[in-house]
C-alpha cells in the first residue's frame, strides 16, 4: 500500500513563532506521527508529532516531543548531540537535491543543502515544559526557490527525532 500523503494546509493567519503550538493553523492541518527507531523501525518509545502549514512567503513547521525521562535529555551545543529534530525537504519530489534543517531543544539550528551551502533566515522558537518540548519554525519559501504552493504542489519531507534520553 502506498504511503498516505498528508495535507499541508494554507495558513490564512500564520503562527506566532513562540514555541507554544497554540495557533489556530496547527489544528487545521494533518498531524504527522508514528515516528520509528532508525534501523529496526520499531515504534519510538516516546511519541513525537509534526505539523506543516504555509502562506505566501513561508513554510511553517511545528514539532512536539514527549519525553518519559526528562532528566536524561541532552542539551548540548552540538545540535546533533542534543535532543533535536531534523527535517529534510525535497521541494521537487522527482529531484535528488534536498534541504536540511535541524533544531535542538535549546533553539540551536543547523541548515544545509545537498552538495552546497544554504543559510536561510529562519525564525525559530522552542519551549520545554513537563517532559514535553516543542519547536516552531518559519522557513522562507524563496530560500528554497519556491513560490507559494498551489493545490497540486507536491514535495517530500522526512522528519527525524534525535532522542538522546531514550536508553536504547
């Protein structure tokens, strides 16, 4: 069975990038969940969710990570050694080139592009409360060579959670 294609909704009112995930637009789009472990593809111990919306200028990303062992969470300077998410975007679903954004629990970021540099001006905010950490990002569409998406726009994305608190 082919994978389902989530709906990325148009945000008539874009989210306030504050890490709270309480903007109306986040309830108007599909929730991406079912995160798995990298090799085994077993379900991840702690649930994660992602949501995507857009307007004429930005792609917005909301990320939520629940953590059953908050005292074990890593908050290192290196984004990839900290609790973090990585998002890989391929604006042209048929092309090889992709863009990568990583955001850590502390709001640190990494951006890259396959085979070349990419330094977009991101808006990022993170928030941590009661074993849950969230992140909101605004990514300029023009930085990926995109105009505002239409109903037939298809792009691919892969979202990964780096959960250093998981003892496995």
